[in-house]
């Protein structure tokens, strides 16, 4: 059998076939999906800013005041509830000055439950959050990883919103999208 170098066209074809038939299916099938309220799973899809604004019930800038971790007696699931003072309602309004953000997972005593993709908060952190309203009056982060943009404080490294830029430019873009939604 003659050995030699592959032509660049053949190498490209082989690379595409590997991606299509092996790598992409492995990535798609092997990823655990984070739990959401009600035990459903949420796809960790990458959304545009317009899609995130459209899907969110509430979008707020807020200052995190406290955290309270609780175990649901019926399901045994642990959730952490972050109370945050709303600085500005960008979309929606629960009629209150605070919002309670429900995040799956947490630690109670020696028991720890972690949910892949769930974001936490730090007391004293200021963030912009995209929330879906829950029937109990709390809000859950939209899309797991994409539902929070840290503005200041805390330990998260997420300093910039989708598409880059400053927090102010992101907030102005959200306000523009929301005002277009209202007019439609």
C-alpha cells in the first residue's frame, strides 16, 4: 500500500465527516441538562439578545442582599433563594422593590446538591438578570448560564453581556428592544 500525504481537499472532507458523524453527536448526547423548576430540563441554548429579552418575564438590575438555602420536603431537592434589591426594572414588574431568585442546588449541613449550569450569586454583587416568573412569586434565571450578567462585586468573571460592550450599553440595548416589543 502506497503511503503519502492527503491532499488539502481530502483533508477538509475528512475533517467535515469527523465533525458531522462523531464529534457533534458526542457533544450533543453527552451533555447533562440542568434541572429547572418542576423537574424539567432546560436546553443550554445560545440565544441572541433579542431572543433573551423576548423569553424573559422580568429583566432587572439588582443588588444581592442575602441567600437562603432550603430543601423541598416533597421532592428532596435543594434550592438557594437569593433576595435582591431591584435597582431598575427593564422588563416586567412583580410590584415589589425586591426580587427573589430561585437557583437549583446548594448546601445544607453536610448535604450538597449541584446542578450543572446553575449560576449562583454573592452577597453584595450587582447583576443584570433575565428571569422567568415562577408560580410561587420567585424568578428563575433564563437559560441557566445566560441569565446573569455581573455588573460589579461578587466573584464571577462574567463582566460583559452578550456581544460584549459595557453594562450601560447592554442595558440601553435591552431598553430599546423592550420599547419595540411594547409598540408591536
